[in-house]
């Protein structure tokens, strides 16, 4: 058994400011990789630039990372990093920004790798520029995983690149969630939930690495009341922030707890990788434009149901940690949080056919999953128009 996360992780209020010395010691010139708006709005970008200014570290901001970052975006950011002579990359934002930062860190020191070839390039596990990750959503876990999911639109591919790129430093602060819309918090929290469930229902799960998802699921179960409170996923844009009027001691530190859970969920998949629901989600995002959290969440209850045939005690453990009585209640909770997803029959059949060939995910199922099981998961998870 092995447990490996080489990232230096800090989780606390004012985390970036508190660890300014560590951030400034990572390199001499930084490229900040982030999305268009949220890092400026939630204060994380300001926190990082204040520290860099005080530490006399020159930096440039690349704020063009889109949801599901593309090879084109990674290529553009890498060119800018080269011209600026950056020697380390700071990713600020959700999974998209941090994943893009990792890919830029790889290309920066490997000029022989073309961005469009990044999914096929041989892996150079340690050959990348240092990465600092400042997450501002509570789902990705990318700040503590070696994974970078990049989309190549030229070949319709959304997939993890094969390189192992753990950030050197992760600075995690729940205060960046305060200004986030509840829809974003719910969607990303569902992603974190999936990371932990898929880590346990996984052939790579063992007595050592289970400490992460088992503790994280307990935390998630404690936060679920606040996520569900007065939440209508069909009409959620009206909810600007989480309603914490249910003032239990849990809710007083809800944002920090959600961030902690998300980082623990990231540490979980850093050991086992994600499984079938994530494999199924990528087509839904790529071809139907569904955000990552819901795209994974739609498949989660049916995956748990199929796995209950192989490892019923693990499914029971997951439900018990979440404070749920059965799989039906698990599915009902997810429906309240993310609703349902409608696709055409043709799409669903195409997705199912592709999944039946996706052995990198199917081989992780803790039992002999059949083509009929896969059809069942699609049948149960998606509404066909
Ligand atoms: Fe995910």
C-alpha cells in the first residue's frame, strides 16, 4: 500500500498572505493563469498579487482560461510565459484554471511537446515548471492531484494528459467561496462527492488510502443540509450565496469545511484516480455542454447501485458516512441538487458504445461490470427525449 501527495498543502483563513514567504520562494518570475472574472471578484487574485508585489516577484496575468481549457488556450499561455521568461506558474480558480496552469508548466520546459500532441506525448513525471495552486471552488481537488484535464477541440477529445504534475504548493482558503453563486458551490461540491465515492468504489482502494474519502464523506454528509437548504436547482441563479440561517456550529465554518472536503477528495483520487462516472461525464460535457459537477453527478447513484452487487459493504459504508439510509435517498438528494439531464437517444447510444471501450475506467470497477450494466447506468441516469 502506498500514499503519495507531494504537494505542500495549507488550508486556513488568509492562507496566501500567511504563507507569502513560501509562495515567493517557488521561483523568480511568475505567470498567473486564471479565468476571466472570478479570481478578481473573490479576492484571490488580489491576495496573490499583493504577496508577489511585496516580495518583488515580477508577474504577468493570463486571464483567458475558459471552462474545459483547450489546447489552444494552453498554447497561447505558454507562449506568453516563454516571452516573459516565467519560471513558475500560479493557477488561481477552479479546476479549469489549475489544470491549465499544470499544462502550461509542462510545455514551458518541454518545447519539444506540441500543445495539440499533449495527450499523446510520453510522460516526463518530474519535468515541468513549479506550480502553485490557489483553488476558488470546492470541487476540483486539482490543487493536490497530478491530473490535468485538457480539451482538444480539433479531435473532440476531453481527457487527462498523461503527465504527473502535482502542484508544489496549494494554498486553500474557504473565504474565496463567499462570493460564489450557490449553483457553482453545489455543482463543484457534487464533483467532490463523486471523487470520494469513485475512490472507494475502485479496485485501487485500500486500507491506507481510504482514510481520505472516508473522512471526507463524513464532512460532506455534515455539509449536505446547507447545500440542500432552500435550493432549487432549476431556479438557482436567484440564490447568490449559501443560506446559513440553519445556524448549527457546522454552518459557522461551512465554506472552510467545503474547501477542506474538496481538497481531501482530491487527495483521494490522487491515489486511485476517478472511475466510471467521470469517464461517462466527459462526453456529456463535450457534446451536451453540461458542467463537470452535474455531468458526473447524474451517473453517480446508478454507479453506486451497480457496485452494490460487487462490494455491498462499501456502498453501505458510503451511505452511512453521508447520513443516508439507502441508494434511493442518495439519488433523490442528487436530483434535488443537480436536477435531471435530457439527451437524444442517438447521443445516449453513442456515449454508451464509447464507454464500453473505455477500459481505463472500466478496469477500475471493483467487480465484473458488464455491457448490460453500462446500458443500465445510462438508462437510469439520463432522460431520453
Ligand atoms: Fe471531477
